[in-house]
C-alpha cells in the first residue's frame, strides 16, 4: 500500500487503530468506582456523591442552585417547564442547533422560532434574533456549539429589554469562559450534559444551573413523582467528581491543541475554522468546528468526511439544520436562514479526544486533510456505496 495514497483509495491510514478512545483511562475515576463499590453507595437511591457533585458544580459555576438529572436534553425540558413555557408561547433558537432543543419546545406545547446564525462562527447571532421577537416570545435557547461562543452580554441586554427568559445550553462547553463568566451562568438557566462523549462524562446525565429560587423549586417539583424522575445516579456522580477537578486543566490543553490545529489547516483551500473574537473569553472544545467549502476544496463534504474516517480521524458532518426536512407548520421562520443553510451543508466537527493527544497526533489531523485534498480529483469519482 502506498503511504501517500488516502486510505479510502487503498493507501495506509494515518491512524490504523482509529481515533483515540473516550473516556480516556483515568486512575482517579477507577479509584472513585472502587470506592463506591466498597462503601455500597453505587447502588443507593440517595448518597453522598450526588450531594457532593451538586455542591461542587454550584461552587465552580458560582450558581446558587444546581439540580442534577438523567440527561442534558431532559434538563432543557425541565428548564422550559420551570420557566412556565407552554402552549401559545414562542421560544427563539438558532436554526442550526442540537435537534433535542427544538423537540423540547414542542414537548411543552410551545412553538420554535428559528433565526439565523453568525457567518463567522455558525452560532446564534444576537443581531439576528431581535427581529424575531413577538408579543408571545417567552424564552430564548442559546447554545455554544463546536468551539463557537455566543456573546452573552449582548444576548442578555436584549432579553432584559424585552423581558423574556434565557436558557444557556453549555452542554458542549463546560468550563468555557464567555465574556468573563462561566458558560451556563449568564442566562436564567444553564444546562450541562454528562453524556458518553462529553467533556464531563458519566455515560448519561445532565444538570440545570440557576440563580432563581422559583425556577429551581418548579424544576425540582417536576422531577418529584414519589421518587426522582430521570435522576443522575450515585455511581454517575462518583465518576464525575474527579473529572470536574481536572476540567480546567484539560480544557486548557484542548485549547492549545485547537489553536495549533487551526493554524495548520487555515491555509488549506475550503477549510475555515470557526472564528471567536470575544474579549475575556475562552472556548471549550467538545467538538472543534470547521466551515467546509466543497467547491473550493474540490470534494463533496460526505466524501471528505468518509475519507478522513478511513484515515482514523474522527472528523464528521455537523448537525442537520432545524428548518431542513421539517414541515413549516412546526416552526416559525423568524429571519432568513441563509447561514444556517450554509452550516447545514458545510459544517464539519472534530471529536475532542485527539486534542488531548501529542503534538504529532494533532498534526496528523492536518496531515490527513492535506492528504485527502491532494487526491480530491480521484476521490470525486468514488461512489457513495464504496464509502459507506
């Protein structure tokens, strides 16, 4: 096999063993598991691990109230219900966002209102959503996606002016700084996820952060059905605690690697890292987002992503935009959605574990992109069937 030929064309893959595993081996997590087994807390309804995690999350985020639950998606639903969003209300969100946020709005009987995103970082654009506000606007969901940040000071100014609530979805960026504050602490409610691929992982799980006693009380009551509905378990909390202690250190390591990688790929035609020019901010990298221009790169996005996967690099297509393939009756279009359409067609995301690797592993990602780009003409002839 030729070492220069892309693996999808029969060459040698850059990473024969595939992308790095996640979660990574961690002796402190192993110790937490063993301790929970020895003291029996792993199987208890209520023990000290969830209580300790709740306290630590509140301290870390300087949040007055924290409520853990079974997923970040469920935490968004709890937030909507606790903010008393329901039938007849509208909730604004970016047309390029995690689909669970859209579906949660329907779950409580409200109507999603879709707005366009920033052209440079493909996250919610505060300049866009003002035009979408109506007399029935009850809330706004703001997600920080793919290493992109939303300028929350501007968002909150508009929300206060129009007196609607803000749910800040920090599921992809725990520990990130946004204009001097932790992601998830700007809005009326912040959301965290502890899903299996997340920066803080327990396989499943989530948390709701708020400074509002009324929101915390309503969310807590909604969870109580004689027992806690969709809880975070004691065992999940036990393994999250050592990860939380290491979050800042690992985020700093990922940020250095992300900057290096963006510098390496920025000169490749058709590849543009998301831009964040926000003062006093430091993004997190659950995914590192890239804007992909298929015409300039010379290859359709799906074929490019398949070629990178064949190299053992976890670079994949991004979300499907929320307005694509859905009946217009299921949402209101608050603005034109030109950039959201671009993100739908051109977003690529790199899974974060490689950013905790060596400099050589980070450089392999850029090497893989250059390698595929060099054979774009040949790869255009590869059929869809041969890459699936």
